[in-house]
C-alpha cells in the first residue's frame, strides 16, 4: 500500500476504522469521499487549504500576532481549562480587528472597543474584553512586543443605578422554597451549590469519590484552587436520601446519568418560573447566585475576606469582596463597636459619671 504524506496535514485511521485527513494548523478536514487520498483532487484540496491558512496567518506587529504568541506561551497554557476557554471567546470576538497594528492602540481606542462590545453583548462582556486586552498587552509589553499597555488603568463600565444585580444572593425563604419544590433528583445539585458555594459546573461534575466521610475535597475548574468543605447537616441529609444511581458524579439526572449544565438549567427554569409566579421567590434568581449567598452569609457572621476566598476557592480576596457585597454587617458591627467602647473605657484615665 502506498503511503501518502503531505506537509502540514495529518492522515490517520480513526477509532471507527475510517481514514481521516486534517490540516494541522487550521484543523480543517478534507472530505475524502470527494477527494480520495492520492488523487489529483486530494492534492488540489490540500494546496487550497494550505494557501487559505497562510493568507489568514497573523502579520507581525499586529493584535492577531500578539494573541497568537500569547496563546503559545506557558503563561496561557498554564491557566485552567475554563479560563483558557473564556479567553478564547474574547480572542474570537477580536478577530475582525486582528490586523490592527499594535502601534495604533491607545487608551481611547481600547475604550471604544470596550464600549462597542458592551453595546453588542452587554456591560459585563465589554468589561471582560477590556480586561483580556489588558492582560495580553501587559504580557506583550514585558516582552518587547508593544511599547506599553494601553489598557492599563482603564476603568470598567459601571452598572447603572437601579439595574438589577446579576447573580444576587438568595434569601433564606427562597432557599427553603426551592428545595421544597425541587424534585428529588435535582436536590443534590441545588444543595451542593447552596451549602458549599460551588458554582453550578463544579457542583454538577463533582465526582462521587470526592465526597468521603462527610467531607468534600475538590478543585475549582476555573481557577484550579482547592476547595474543602466538611458537609453541613442539611446537605448531608439531602445527599444521603438522594435517588440511587451509578453515575460517576455525585449528582445525576432523572435517568441516572451525569447532569449537563444546560440540562440542569433547562430543568431548573420551569421550577423558578412557577415559584416566581406564586410569590415563593423574587425575580432575577440564578443558580450562580447561591455562590454569592454563601459568601454573604460567611461575611455576615464575621469571617474575613481571606477566609471567604479560601472557602470559595478564589485566589484573591478581591473576588471574595465582590461575592460578599451586600452582606448585612449591622449585627456584627454592633458587637464590634460595643467591644471597642468597652476597651476605650478601660483605657480612659477619666472617670465618666453616669448620666442622671
């Protein structure tokens, strides 16, 4: 049998025994039914794809080339898989301006790019575009690809006053209403988010082997940071009475298979809508809001931001501060001020007579 090799292309037999051919760089496949390997049509298709790929290659000194260099560096490759995927969404969004020379970028241009992204896809996306640009420009300036970071110091677009808060914390009554209304196969997933602060993806994909002797030990998919939680009694009760299944994950759907995030959200939506219509929960309730709920409760009972960050698997206290925003600190601060006043009285050199 004649072996055909074409530079830049991968030819192999897949697990079904079928022959495949891909362009290595672009990952574009050749239809071997229309262009059999070794035929004139095959070589013509290889040449066409290679030429298109070469034409699409980013030019030196452009945004596209900087992104290509960054994506191939260990700084990017060492990021968690979810973070790399999130960055890639931004890189894909920026493709129409990939040929823009790096020397063109300045603060006003970055602001316009941020604002345009916000107009198209919302404030949070616009801010994320600005943040990712700042990351790659910062990386490039340290290595001499660009003179300075034109995105440094540019502020985020602020949320409009009166706009509903994204992923707001749940109230105690809302948490109880949802657990009561949820079917048995959904309660483990909801309870994991509710009592551990795990995000929906981390909770639903948690391997059952990570829950041992009343404790959960895992790592966040996005940051890779460790998370350790001795399981609270309400969560343990729900996990211990959950429907039996053989899925490798702790949570499973009604057929006993691992949940997909989209599948869980599709099942959650009618429950939320029904409860909202009946007044059992307020508007704008999200699954990710349970992560904020845990942070708020921890803040309200007096735990510091570093502890909250550790509990949520956050690298920095800035994100813990964001999640705990809105905590009611009045009960805690009454105690703090009372102890502060008592300490001042101890230190005072004057005798203060009680008021008549």
